[in-house]
C-alpha cells in the first residue's frame, strides 16, 4: 500500500490530541462538529455548514459520563437520563 500524498492532521477540540486522517476508515472514531445556524433545519441540504472542528468519539462519551456523574452528585435524589 502506498502512502497518500495529502494527509490531514485534525485536532480534537476536547483533548487537543492530533489524529492523522489519510483514509475514510481513519475518521470512524472522529465526529465533525458544525456551527449551528439559526433558522436552518437538519434536513436542509442546500445550505453551507461552517465546520468548527473534530471530536474523538471516546472524548465525547467521557464528557457525557462526567456530566451524568456531576449531576448525580449535585442532585442525589434525581437521576437524569441523557
């Protein structure tokens, strides 16, 4: 297998770690984050989305679990489901 000429390094917005994206399968654990645009629906495909960056799927899951843990510590009687 030959090395591709153009490689892209993407930085995770949470952990600041860089990932080398050469092939589509390299990006399976990275989520693209887009800036929300007021008045545009998710179904609309004819508008330009401004990409903010990438997040590791594992970083997002870790942040979600920390949020649940924080909410449980703050309100011990109420368990919140995301």
